[in-house]
C-alpha cells in the first residue's frame, strides 16, 4: 500500500450530503455530514427533488469543510471517490458531477463506489477485516447477507424479497403517527415496552437466507386497525417492542445460519438500521462468546456518510480500479459486479 494515500470521498445518494478524507483506507482524517432530515420530515419521507436541491446547495461547502477540518488542500489528495449508486438518481448525480469536476481539474484518479460496499467498509474504519466474512446489511433500501472471501468482492447470499428492514420500520412508525425517519423512534419506544403482541416471523423455506418484512408490516397495521375498531387502548411501546422482537429474531437467526454455514472469521453489521440498539445488543449476546469476531460500527458510521465511501474506495485505489469521466449515477448498480 502506498503510504499516506489520502482519498477525498463524496456521498450524496439519499438525504445526507457528506465529504470525508480517509488516509490509507483506515483512518478518518475528516468526515463532514449535512443531514436534510428536517426538510423531509413534514412530507413523511425523502422527496427526491428536494434532496437534489439541498445537495446542490451543500456540496461545495461540505467538500471545503472536509478539506479545512483535515488541514489539507487538493494537493494532498491522491484520488476522488464518490457513491455511484444505488440511490436517488438526481441526488447521486450531484455527487458524481462534483467528483468528476474535482478529479478532472486536479488530474486525479476518479473512483465510483457502490453505496452498500461503503456501508460494509465502514467496519474497516473500526478494525482490519478478516476473510471469509459475512456482513449483515440493514438499511432503508437494503436487507442483505453478503459473503466476502477477499477485499472488494461481494457475494449476496440472502436478500429481502419485498421491503427492506428500514423501510418496514419507517412504515410501521408512520402508522403509529411517529415522525420520519421512524426507525430510531421505534427503537427508543421498544426499549420501554414489552413484546406482548404475537406477530409473525417470515422464515421462508428451511435453510433460506432470504428475508421478507412486508407480511410483518401488514400484520402490525391490521393489529392496530383491529384495536381501534374494538376501542381498545393501543400501548405504542408494546407495539414497537413486539415489532422489533420479530425483526431482530429473524435477522439474528438468519445471520447465525449464514455464519455457521460459511464458517466465517468475522461478522460485520452495516447500514442505517445497524444503529438499532436492540439489534446491536442481540448480536453481541449471540456472538461475543463465539469464535467469530463481531464488528459493530459506531453510530456515526452506521447512517450515510462519506468516510465509509473512502474506506471502500481505498481497495479500488490499490487495485487501480478507476472510473472514466463517463461515470454516471446508477440507481440500479449491482454490488456483485463491483
Ligand atoms: O443506511 P441509511 O442511512 O440510508 C439508506 O441507505 O437507506 O438507513 C436509513 C434507515 C431508515 O429507514 C431509518 O429509519 C433506519 O435506517 N434507522 C433505524 C435506526 N436508525 C436509523 N432503524 C431502526 N432503529 C434505529 N435505531
Ligand atoms: Zn445507506
């Protein structure tokens, strides 16, 4: 590895504008994140057009801030990395065009990064990765079990057949009248309640590593509807606790199935839902005493940020796997083709 390789990374795939500088793939020199949550809250979800406009307003300020906090100029930068997809196309384009302009103006290599590769590589900012490993990826758009046998190669061994887990959290939260994004609210309320309601667990076929959360989501909505019709009191904390218990039981059991089956050395947790306290605690309970090294990133590296994009880009930098100036935002980018 080249010593003191410094990557300027940019992330604009959804509702966070972020820029970071990562040294040698493992050290965060700076990581500036500007969240747009307040602007989207009143609409109950991310409005793509508003997201793009905010990214346009923020992008140069955030990049300058990342350089300033790192006490660096573009002369210290070895490459410019950016989230290429998946995400909202208009939002992705702002980051991609900013990265292309910077790379062109300063004659630097350009590196397109898959957003989920970024979430997975957030773990390398905590500890060195050991292969083979499995990553449990849980975010607003993705729920996947990913097997890695070496750096930069991803094999999806299980995925959701319908809703992503974060999406189910947000929809259930909306039904309960909680603000967007609902995941953290359900998590907080779940800790105050008891799992008194019997909700389904979608195990699918025996041995399947796939997930399904839409049945659970509908079941919560139906239960709430029935309570209202019967005029029974809804204890929001108990609904949250029951929903969270179902989600966590399925996520943890399927993850255990995957780690047993593939005999992995490490288990990584990745994505926005990795911030969930209940999930973190249950994974720790399940794996702390085991031979498998469990990495759970700090909260700041679970939700969208550019540091994780820089960490993933470092692997491509070392393989000289650079992008051309025809790099485009790609909402359907495939993780396995990276
Ligand atoms: O990874 P992320 O920041 O954006 C995507 O790439 O999708 O994930 C956002 C998702 C949202 O659905 C949000 O509700 C969920 O992560 N989330 C949580 C928690 N914190 C964020 N879900 C459950 N518990 C949490 N503590
Ligand atoms: Zn994300």
